């Protein structure tokens, strides 16, 4: 009897030790310490604004601080590489953009990471871009712009916030599909490029809604289209690009990504809690004010989107000839 009792006590102690092992604690009690969220752009950028908004939602959901760290550089791949190399324990994540998981790896001969080096955990939303022109450009819509480019090849130019950005590549798709030409003028960011559209130094560009709206309302630039398949509630009179050409349905987006190997239960919580937040009217409105349409997705749907878009953006990069090294 005494031997049997001793064996039972030893078995119970072993089970208790297993329950307290680091791996078990991490999964059962996650998160039990602060979480790092890397943002691949400087403070004040759209991605930084989104990251801080999502960090606050996660803080409320998980009861732990979510510390935002800005890590710009290499077309978002500086932050991407740090996250890809981090321990897959759910304590390191990043705001991954279309650039991170689609465009930037195709721009480098030897990219720091590839889209498959990260796991997309939760979608934040679609980023709306306006196609704007200088006020005196004699076009009112994309059809007229294409006709003008075709009739006067080489006369017009367009700007972007950088070589190989979404803003650049969507215009390259228009040029390729409709056999027209305009000279690309890359800038180091959107603000100076928009200023040059307003002054007439360049003729048109795609630009983020949050930056463009004040100038559109002041009639300093004219909005003739919006990216994606639907019109923006911020400017319902501006047609979607797909109304001109259904194939030009490319959409910039921003999501949360983590290292490969994060346990499924943690991925599920990251996905589920953000989807809950995105379902609330107040959070959806907060995002809409900066030109982001909330887009909750399952893990499976998000993984498929990343696979599909990575291939499409890589093909556009190839067609455009854009390189950064």
C-alpha cells in the first residue's frame, strides 16, 4: 500500500512539473508579459497610426501592454527580418503591409525575407488610394486620362512615394494593360510628390486618402478614381478603378504578422480578438477616418490572400522593371 501511494505521489509531482514547464506556461497563460509590435515605418505614418490603434485593442483584450517599436528601412524588410528571426512564442509581431508580404521581396535580388518567412495572423484592413491630378489637367476620369496619354505619348509624368511602391505599381498596371506611356518620377514619400502635383510639376499620382483628402476638398488636386472594387465612403462620387477596368482590382492592405511556428491557439487568439475589434462601429470609424476599410478575415482566408497577392505584385514588379539594389 505504501509503495502504491508513493508511486501515485511521484506521478502527481511529475504532472505538476510538466504543467509548469516553460512551453506549457507560455501556451496556457499567454500572454503573461508585454508584447512587442514592430512598425516598419517612422512615427506618424499611416502604418504607425494603425499599429498603435491595434496595439491598444490587443492591450484591452489581453490585459498586457503592447509596446510599439518603429523599425523603418529596406522597404519594410528591416522589421520583417527581425520578426522572422524572433522566437515563435507570440510575444513579437509586426504590422505587415502589402509591401512586406508582396512587393519588397520582389524588388531585391537577395531580399532579407520572403513572404513565406512570416505567418499572417490577422487582417486589419484595405488601404484606399486616390488617383489625383493637377487641377488643370484636361481629364475628368481614368478613361479620359488613358486617352490623353495615348494621344500625347511621352508628354506626361506621374509621381509616387517611391520606386516599387503600391502607388507606383498600380499605375504601371494601367500603363501595361492599356498600352500607354507616362514617365515615373519617384519621391521619398508622398508629401513632396503631392505638393508637386498641386504646383503642376507633375501631372498625376496615386496617394493615400488621409494625405489627399484635405487637398481634394480645397480643390488643389482633382480625384478621378479610387483603388479597389468599391467606391470610398469618404468620396462616394469618385469612381473605383474597377469601374474603368475590372482587372485593375489591386488593393493595398495592412495586417498583423508573426514568426512562423507560433502555436495555433495563439494565432487563433490574435485573429479572433482583432476581428472582434474590427466588428465594432467605433473601431471601424476610427480606421475609416485614415482611409482604411476594416476587413476581418479568417486565418485561412488571409493566408490565401497573401499567397495570391504576393504572386500578383511580384509579376507587376517584373513588368515595371523596378529594382532597389
